[in-house]
C-alpha cells in the first residue's frame, strides 16, 4: 500500500525516544525462551558453546532460532568457543502441531556426553500457511502468473501491507503491526507490537506503513492511534524508537496524517496535489487514489478505482475495482501506452480488497492483496507475476 524509498528516517517531526518494548510471542521466540532456560539450568554456571543448529524443518528456521537463543542467554551464561566448556549440539524439527528443539550437551575438550535436552511448543495459531490458487489471465496478456497462494483467515482487519526486504512482510491492523518471514510454505510470524494509544473510535479505520531504504526500520500509523511510530527491527523484536504527529513522505514537507475520525490521508504532495487520499504509493513518481475513488498518476486518465494502489514494473500498476459494497472485487492491472492507460486486466477475488503491496525483482513482481470476504475476517492473496 503506502511505500516510500527515500531517506525517511532523517525526517524529523518531533517526538522523543521511548523505552524499548519487546514482544516475542511467535512460536519460534517461545521455543527459544524454553531452550535457553534449559541450557542455563543444565550449565549450572559453566561456560557454553552453541554449535550450529541442524535444521530438519525444511523452512530454514535454524539461524533465526540460534540468534534468538543467544539473545536469551546473554548475561545468564558465558558464551565461549574454546577452553573448558559445555558444547550444545542441537536440532530443530517440527510436526504439524509442535515445534521442537533437541540437543546433546557435551563436555569439551573430550566430547563427553553430559546430558540430553528436549523442549517443544505448540506451533499453531501464529503462522499463515499457503494454499495454492489457480487464477488465470486472458490469452495474449502482457504478463503471466507464475504462482498464486491464499492464506487462512487472519484474526484482525488488515489496514496496510509492506515488504521489508525480499523475504519479510509487514501487516498493519488497527491496533498493532506484525512482521512475518516469507517461506515457500507460508508466512512465519517473527514479532508483533501494539501501536501507540490511546485509540480513537473510527467507523472505517485507515493505516499507513512507510519503509526505509535500510530495510530495518519503518513508520506505522493508523487513524485510530494517537501518533505515528518509528519502529526498528532488532533480531526477533520490534522496538519503538520515536513518535510523531505525521509520517514522512517524498514531496510532502509536513508529512502525511489522517483526518480525525476517518480513513482519509491528508498531506500536500508536490506531485499529486493536496488530497485527501484513500491510498498512496511512491512508485512511478507517485500513485494515488483520491477520496472520491479516482486514480491519480502521471499519464492517468479519469479512471474510477477502489481502495488500494501499488506500482509493478515501470509502466504497470495495480488497483482494486470500484465494486459496490457487498459485491466481489477484482484486481485491475493497468499498463501505460501512448494513448494513456490501457483497458486493465482483471483478476477476480472473493471479497473486497483492503490493501495492496508489491516488490519488484527484475522481470518478476510479488504482489500481495489483503481481502475481506463476505463471510467476514480477512485473508491474504499472493501472486508472483512475470513478464512473458
């Protein structure tokens, strides 16, 4: 949805540094806490060496788990790589319902077996597994769909989405933001944290995520929260660094903020005008959906669209359709031509599109849409688009 690739962290809008708050309630973080407790109990004050964890999950969790365990051992045991020590030779594995850490505790030098450790935690609830979909585009279309997936229902309404690097996805809800790692099987929850309160009642809340080039920090704001928050990623934690009255945006000297009690974004943009807007994207010199549902961009005609806009390749963009409430929505993929925007390609979806984001990688684009079905709740649709 809202993304800006500029030196946003230098944008000073006031506010002060706050105390770091770490919320580590992902399954991997809970497993790391249990494993660290067992290691401390077994070590009884002896120095410890953590060997590389063997990964039997097929999802590449070992490096993340090792980093989480090390963070939880800091200040509790001495971590060494030589001399008399206890070496922890570990394995991470999983079943459909549990995530497990097992280890052999070896006394070094000599590799004498001292103890065996094993801890596990329920794996369900926090992660979003992918279910393959088979959407199609008309023959002769200027792009193809390499793959598409749908996640299970999310517990909260999705206000905005943003990629934080190639394999991490941010999901913004009315009260919190969560960070997920993208895998071939689904989205793995890494961390979440609440947004600054107090929360105001809003009939239709809106939300903004603005990422920075460093890909380790981002701004988050909703129309319910009292302030925008600058949040940093520190290992498996999301740490609030600063609060502000608005979020930075290229070409908006005073930043962006929400009109009180609405989902309308206010901010005077040098390339797109004063607004208000329903959505913005920094691609293509600026893309926007106005408050009355009009697409605004360089070379755009007077096109009616729905909520959500994102850039794809140069000359391509995607929006949702102007479907009335209660009707099934669609993703509209536009291509610029000499005559303006060509008639869009349509990808029907089950429900109403609420947020869009994309990440371009050469000839391919990863597109994610948050959709609210008629039955309630929300889910994510993912598409890997390629130029034929």
